[in-house]
């Protein structure tokens, strides 16, 4: 029986969904990669020096097709890197768009609920965990969540 998703799991999935949107943006706006490089440069100029920046430099130097594939990869390494992604800021996705953030978070939660439901259907011992998860995490959608 797997434990219900916690806030960190939901956030990781939301970041994956966000990077899927960003990957589509890169296909139509390759300059997004240069903007992400500038974001990294600004972070460094503010005195922030983290090894993850070097990893992002390497990623941002990939061919755009490879970069799009990499940022949407489901791996522990990419989950870790998406936490400090310069692409979210460079894309401008969340500038003044609280509704989009809520929709992505809701979609992340719904995806995790669907996974839990499928597990419960495949393994009846998981159904109690699934029912508990549904009770704790579902609530009626408000107009702002749509």
C-alpha cells in the first residue's frame, strides 16, 4: 500500500506539468532559452553560487529538442533540477497569473488521485488508502479553480 501524496509530491508533479508547458513554448519561442541563461546570470550576479546552476548551464546548451525532452523527463535528477529551474521565470508563465498556478496544482493533485485510484483498483488493499486520500484532498471546484 503506497502512502498518499504529500505537498512535496504534489509540487514536484506541478513542476513537471509546468515544464511540459515550457517545453511547448520552447518549440515556438527558442529565445526562451537565452532568457533562461540571463536569469541564471542574474542569480549569479546577486551572489548566488550553486552547483545546480552549472547543471542548468549544461542543459540550456543542449539542442532545443534535447532540452525539451530533458526538462520533461521523469527522473529523480530532473525532479531535483526543476526545483531551481530558470525556465519558469524566463517563460513568464506565472507573472500575475495566480489562476494558472491553481489550475496546474489542481491538475497535479488530480493526476496523483488518478494514479492512486488505479492502484486501488489493481490491488484492493490500497482502496482504504485511496478513499482516505480522496476524502482529505477533494473539494468542490470554485469558479477561480476552473
